């Protein structure tokens, strides 16, 4: 009689334990799904936004409009994502310009807003930028001697606004 009682209680306990195990397994696996892919590095996202041919919309030097001097000016950022330094080229720049015809660039300490133009060279220049899918604004203070021609007027705070 004692054996029947013990056997009956063991069977109930075994059923309850089996049911709890099954419920635990179902709850555990019902919350499992594919992990989302890791977010791409900020520099890759920003590179994708920047790596385009940008056409000039406006230019100012120390707050003075210089857009008429930059008719047709284009800035092209290129390279291989994730493999700095990257390249830039310019076209239709005026004879008086703080831009070289071409050079390299890399991201600064704040990749969402800063690039370093010609990093590691005598022409190194920190550039602040803001970019969307269709506009780019770059600003910097140029203290160098300029490229190609006269030099006195290129010093100062430049702001370039580009579109696609």
C-alpha cells in the first residue's frame, strides 16, 4: 500500500516536472529570433553620405558672398569605405582658392561632423561638415598661403554649401 502511494505521488511529481520543463523550453525558444545585424560603423555610414560629386550652391569668406567666383565648382569625395585615407578632387576652382586640385582626407575625432583634409601633411586642415542625402556644408578657417595664385584673400573663415 505504501508502495502504491509512493508510486502515485512520484507519477504526479513526474508529470508536473515534465510539464514545467516543457513550458520552460517553449518560453525560452519562443522569445528567440534572429539577432539583428550589427550596426555599421559611423565612419561607414558617413562615408556613404559623403562619397559623391558635390556641386556648389554657395560660398562665403568671412561672411562675404563669394559664390560668383566658384561657378561650376565641384568637390568629389571618393575612396574605399573602411580604408582611409580617402581622396578628394576639385574642378572649376578659381585661381584664388583654399582648395588644392586634389588630396586626401580622413575622419576626425567626431566622424559625424569632422574630416581632416590632407592629414599628416603641411596642408593638414580640420574641416567641419554637415551632410544629408542631398546637401553638404563644409566650413573651415584657412590660414595658409592658398593654392595656384594670389594668397592674401584666401585666409579666413570659409563656408561652402553643395548639392547634388
